[in-house]
């Protein structure tokens, strides 16, 4: 067993946008609710990814200004959130100390290809944000 932490990078815009719950009326509030819902994953990990996890929520646009909370570090993209996420994963890949795992939570195919090139694994928004009962198949 190792005491290394897995790095989990969450694409806030993609995850928030995955459920049509009115998020577009308050993008910052939606990002804050997502941030708060991620806190338990810092200790417990994600399904199939044991904790503890270093959780990073990447926000952009109207969601910039969302603060970090214990367990979830928030990174605000000055430009593209995808570029910031790819940069975080590239830095993880170049870290000589080497974390044992990196997971990016997004459904964005282009972003998935970019981060997988650095060795990250990807999982979809439902991993951290299950669909409400009215939207399940």
C-alpha cells in the first residue's frame, strides 16, 4: 500500500454543464455547489480510484473567483479552462517525485486526448455528479 495521493482534476464547466438544472442562471453558484460536493472525494477517492485524492477544480469565465475550501483547491483559468487543465496534467507528468495516478473528470473529447497523451486517465462527469432521477435512463 502506498501513501501517495492521486491527482484528480475536475473540469468545472463540463461537469456543471452535464446536468440541465439551471446552472446557466448562476454559473458561479453552480461551480461553488460542485466544489462543495467534491469535498468527500478528497478522503474517499472516486469510484475505482482509492483516496486520499488531491482535488483540483478548474473554473473559468463567470465562475472565476470561486474560492478553495479544505479538500478542494480551485484554480481559475485566465483563458481556456482546457489549457489550464492540460498544463496541470503536464506538470504532474513532469514531476520527478511522480504521483502514482492522475484522473481528469470531463466529457470533452479533445481535452481527453490532450491529457491522455501525458498519461492521465479520464472519467466522465457522472463520476462526481450523478444524474438526477428524472434524467436517468
